[in-house]
């Protein structure tokens, strides 16, 4: 319920900050800062995103799971989203998410799994022995039917 209230009130708070800022510094400056923050933010997201992608690929090449780098990429995407939305609060959140040490800190905190939630997760070494088997492919020979005295019934067509 608290989150729903925050989501509903957030645009109103953002608009009130926007209007108050336009009274203090002027409408032209507010519009300029809004457009400038979007262009500046997207440029930085692109530059930092390429660096994060490089770290991601490096971790994959080393055979490690790139979980933290994946979360950092998500935070960059979130930063770009916040910077595109006009408003000073969202721009501040987006700018904070562009700071690499803060983004790394948040990603590491989110990536850690609580100690009590995983049980019996030790790795065990399994040794598999293989046995080589030689096979021979021979065509079976048809043996001659036994000669018997008496009546022979053809099993394929017993009604004839």
C-alpha cells in the first residue's frame, strides 16, 4: 500500500518541484536543464554501458558468472530511463546511478544471497569411469530349417 501511494504521489511531487524551480530560476532555464540532463545522461549511459559490456564479456571469457556486471547494466538502463523523464528528482536519481562506485556497491549488495537461504550447496567431485566395449557387426546367417517328419504349419498364414 505504501508503494502504491508513493507511485501515485511521485508525479505530483515532481511537478511541484518543477514549478517551484521555474519560479526561482525561470522557465527557460528549467527547460534548458531538462533537455541538457536528458542529452548528457544518455551520452554517459552509452559510454558507461560500453565499459560495462566489456567487463561482462571479460567475466564470461574467464568462465565466471557476470552477475554483478549484469546488475550494473540494469542500473545503467534505469539511470537512462530516469534521465529521460523530465524532472529534477528523477534526474538526481539517474545521476546518482551513473556514479560507478555507487552502482557497483548497489549491484554487489543486491547480488549477495542471504546466508541462511541456501543449504547444502557444497560442490562435490564426481569421478566417472568409462569402459570401452568392442562390438562386432556380423550379419546373422540363416540356418537351414530342421527337417522333421510330420505336418508343417505355416505360421504366417495359418488359415490356408
